[in-house]
């Protein structure tokens, strides 16, 4: 069986380092996505419990505008427009 990279040829070290960095970036992105999914789920649970009183929201009702009004009056508006319903 022949070697993929000859012993006297170019080294594979740069390629291996690049692959490790790409793998680390992928793992970091997956961890961030998992955290964001958990955050959005918690936001949805609080909306369901505190705003809707644990009732199902009817589509087309004013849930989004009510939530925006309530969040805009909060002393620390930590939720941005990307998280709030439009």
C-alpha cells in the first residue's frame, strides 16, 4: 500500500491544523445554536405562562402587539426586535 503523502513530500501539518480549526468552529457554532434554541424556548414558555395565562394563542390575534407594548415598557428592555414577535 502506498502512502497518501510521501515522506519526502510536503507536510500534512497545515492541512491537519486547518481541519482541527474548522472542527472547533463547527462545535462552537453547534453549542451556540443549542443555547439560542434553549433561550428562545424559555422566552416562549414565559410568554405562554405570563402573557397568555397558559392558554393557547389564536393565530391572528394581537399577541405580538401586546407583547411588544409590554416589553417596551420594561425598565431593562433586554429583548431586541429579533427575538420579539413582529
